[in-house]
C-alpha cells in the first residue's frame, strides 16, 4: 500500500504505540483486518473507542484519505508487530525480491518450539536404539532394508569415489530398474563418509532420521504457509513425529525406499503450496487480478520454487517403483486448480505457468535419466510428461471456459473426459508400456500375505481401530478438518488448501485399499491434525483461535463464486498460548492425550514388531562364526529362515541379501514337513544353515518346527534325532542349525537287536542328549548318520567322529 510518510517515522510511532498501550497489538490487528477489506473505511467500521482511534491518527499510523481512513504502511506495522527489522529495498523497474522469500521469519519462541518438535521427530524414530545397535552391528529392522544395504555395498565395491557416477550409468537392473534414485542417494552419501562398511552402516542407521527431520521442516513450512500460524506449524510437526506408521517406516536403521519417497513427496507439496499461496496472498484485497499474477510471475523466488518443484517430480518418480501413483493427485489438483482459477476470473494460464514450467523440467529430467542412464521403466519415466500434456490441455480448456463464461461444472466434466481419453490413447498407442503398468498395478495392489497389503480399515482391527493404530487418534481430528477444507475450497479461492485436500482424499482412498499408503497419507494429514489440535486448545481457551478459523468466522467480502477475498491481511501471527492455571492444565493434558496419547503407545509397539531380537542377532553371529571357521562361501552358507528375517541373516552371513525367493518358496513347506532329513537331498547344496523361530500357533510334534526348535534336532517326544542338522545356536524362541552331510556310523551287532546311539551336546549354554535308535539288520550290521563331531556311545561302546568325516559324509565302522 502506498504511504505518504517515512517508514522510519511509522516504525517509531508503531513501536511507541505498542509500548504505551497494553492491548496495542490487538488494536493494530483489528485495524489491519478492517484495512485489508476496504480501500478506505470509517471510524464506525472498527470496534475501537474514540481515544484509542485518535492516538492512531495522531501518531500517523492511520491516515485520512478521500474522506475516509486507511493504514499508512501495513508492511511496516506488520513487521513491528512480528518483531522484524524492516530492510530497505529498491526497485529500479526490475523484479522485486520479497523480504521473507521462501522461509518465513521465526522469533526465538517459535524457533525454540520448532527445534523441540524436530527433536521429537528424531526421538520417536529412535525407540529401537538398542535393537539396531547390537554387538557392534547395525541391525536394520525388517527385511527390505537389507536389499538396499546390499546394493549400497555392491555400488561401493565398484565405484572409485563419490564422483564416479559411471557406476550409476552401468548399474545392473537391481539398481536402475525400480528405485534407482534411492540406491544412488544411499551410495553417494556412504562414499562421502569415506566408503567402507562403517560408512554404509552409518548411512543405513541415520539417513532415515535425517530425512525425517528434513521432512518435518517441509511440513512446518507448508503448514505456516497455509495457516499463517506458527503454532499450527509446530503442532503439525509434533503430529507427524508420533504418527506410528510413518515413524516405523523411517525409524533408526530402516533404510528403505520409504524415506526417499516421503521426503520428495514433502518437497513437492511444500513447493506447490508456496506457488499457490504466494499468488493467493497477492490477490487478497486486490481488485486487479492481472497485476497480482504479473507480480507473482516477476518474483525470482517463484521460478526458484518452480525449479525445485520440477526437481522433486523427477526425483520422486525415480525414488520407488510405485511413483506414478503419487502423480495422479498432482494431475487431479491441476484439473481442479484451473477450474478454481476460471471461477475466480484469474487467468489459468498465467496462474499455473510456474507449475507447468516446473512440471516440464521434471518431465525432461525424468526422461533424460531413463534414456541416458537406463533408470526405471519407460512408462514410469514418461508419467510426468503425460501429466504435463494433460495439464496443458486442461489449462487451455479452462482458459476457453473463462472467456466463454460457461458454468464451471461443464469444465470439470470435460476434464474427466480428457483424462479418460488420454488413458485410452496411451493404452492403444503404447500397448507394451500399458501392459507393464498394469503388471505393476497388480503387484502393488493385489499381492497377498503381507501385513502392509491389508486395508487401513481392516476388520481385523474392527474398522475403527485400524486408523488409530496406524495414524493415531489425530486421524479423526484430521477428518473433521478435512471436511472444513472441502467446504472452504468449494466456497473460496484457496488453491493451497485445495492441494492438501486433493492429496489427503486420494491417499485416504489408497490407504483404504492397502495400509502401506498410510505412510504417505500421514504427511498432508499432519497439517490437518495440527490445525485441529490448536483449534481444540482454543475451544478450551488455552490458545488463540487459529488464523484460518478466525478468517472463516468473519465476513471479509464477497466469497461467492470463489472470488479472492482478503482474509486476515496476510499476517503470520506470533505464537499465542495462554498461561495455564490448574484447571487449564487438565484441559491441556486431556487434549494432548486425545491427539498424541495413543501414538506414544503405538510407536514403540509397532517398531518392536519389525526389529530383530537379541536372540536372532546371536543366531546370525553364531552362523557367521561357523561359516568362517568352515571356510564356506555362497551358496554353501545360505541361510534358510522365515521370510521376514531372511535378508537379515544372509546379510550378516554371506552378504547376499538381494533376494528372498528361495525362502519364500520353500521355508513354509520345510517348517511343516514331518521329514526334515528328506529335505537334505532337496537342498542339494543350496542351503547351508536353517533357522527356526517361535510362532503363535500349535504345531505337530513330528514337524520340523517342533523337532528343531523344541527338541534341538536331538530326538524326543517319540521322534528320533535328525541326521543332517547340527545345532549351533539354541534359545527358547530361536534355534539355528548347520546343514551337514553327516558321518555314517556302521555298527556290528546281533541281528534284530536295537542299538541306541547317544552323544552329549552343549550349545549356547544349554546341554542336551542327541539320541538315535537303530535296528540291526539280518546281516548283523546297522547304519546311522549323525550330525556332530566327537564321541558317540553305542551300547557301552564308543566311537569318535572327526570334522573331516562329518563334512565329507564318510563312514565310520564300529566293530563288535
């Protein structure tokens, strides 16, 4: 707003006004809100007494113009209210760079609160610290992280340093095929840390924490952009910090594709939010939309943000296998956004030009990485270009619709037809890519047998409790705010909230199909929950009403037809928390427990479900020691175990943790078999070790599960000892065995007699007796295969088996 006075004088006048009046900040906020709604206004428009209003006029804070009043310089007054120092800027006709630029200024209280919230982000992901750092190892939770650790190690073994990008160009399909950027990032950071297994372990342990903190910053920025309220920003980071499913997937040591896709999704959301909100703020209170759009386009920061947005699109598309799924809501947002622009009589072409340019950059980079380096499948790399083509089409349509002044519902219907036509054309023109895309969809949505493939609303958790378990009680708070968002974007020009609403609604549907997508849903949901949390505090009078709800409670102009209206003058408010008394503390604890309480319980519980116990790690260590002593190499030291642990065991024993197909196809049949020795020939040298783990179900006493875990393969419960399974680690719930050829004892005795073969064995501090029963044949001889070295007693006679005899399957004769 133009001013007739000097900014320094107004700064001094505003500062002194605040010092002289106890409620000076509220007075100024009242005046600024009214000033945002009118070019000029009268004394009757503000709820102030004449004495206070006279002070404003006499000090030059409010000036008389054309028979009315207006604020002399709102920029200066807002800066004083926020405690900022106003910097002098010059404009020589070139682009003007905004003072706040991308990052909103923070006062000390807000900065302290933000840092505290980020510490909670880190702490919530470190509940498994002792399980991750065991006996000098970095033991990543879960199974899939070891796939990423495998390729990090393979790339490090090939590369000569962090600048040797040729390893990414010549990367095998395991790196380039599905998650190329995730593997490239892991490898590059490990190389920066000096390379070697120590650096790889450091990246595996701490990269998820670092990425989560960075994502927390993005969520804070996005929330403050949308709400103009740093309290809501801090609350949103806290909600994100303790969202169970996200905390588990990005926990300490959990180096998987999730940390990469979540981070880049966050960057996409915050950059698109900035582009939307920057234009919206310029339009608020202005009667000239074209001028506002032009100023938006002339701001250098707009193009910097558009560039970052484009990079995030390319990075996100190459970060994981299902990345095209996260471009669908972006396409949906653009379709709805241009309709909103047309409804508000804002040029869709100019308003979305930075978005289109950024999408063009992302499309070009995505295709370049595919064609030059061979990254990802072609249909995946092409998806941003398809979205760009659709975006250009709907922008052109909306521009036409705006000029023809046709009802906006027709535009939305036509956009649906365009989308359907585009998919049909892709199917007909690119049948190979279409078939590959459908195969990927089938792999994502129709895999069975894994917990993450269940619905967020699974009946296993009585529908209602699934979201609470995975996303916390704040999920239901967010649903209420989501309803408010839908109503708000229907009524007003709110492209920022439209973005959050579009992604939330879309990811809500995906999570309803498979709970794995609840991790992505947690990002926009944190914004809604944070806003709802602060509003709950305001309801019990513990905090000032959040800015979005303040503005929605006040008539600020004609909001019909979605026209841009001034809401609160563009202010970013300081934190305002009421100092609680005893009664208020009770309310505060109640609201806090409602939003955060269950999450604080579920995060450690869910994390514990995917960590590897001390017993499992001791089993892995025992197997590794045994393998080294026997000088074994892969596949001779392959470890067969249940699917969820298979990559972990093989990572620490032989380093071959790329695949788990063999365990997936064979372990269940082996575990339930009543003839585990019969599997020795089926293994055919493919399996060197077997690990059995306690399960929550009854098993037959003659099954491999019972004979190995409960009897240690030594016999008992009317079963005989096993011939090819040498116990090397045993505990109450985990037992590990070396699969050995075994030595064959040949016993001479009276035909028809029953001979008992026994040996005392001590493993892992537990002692037991290995026992076999054998009947002497008519020729006076009996044979029995045993899996241990040392002395065996056979009917008061003793025979010794050596390591060479055991491992070579030799026969040891025991005469009468």
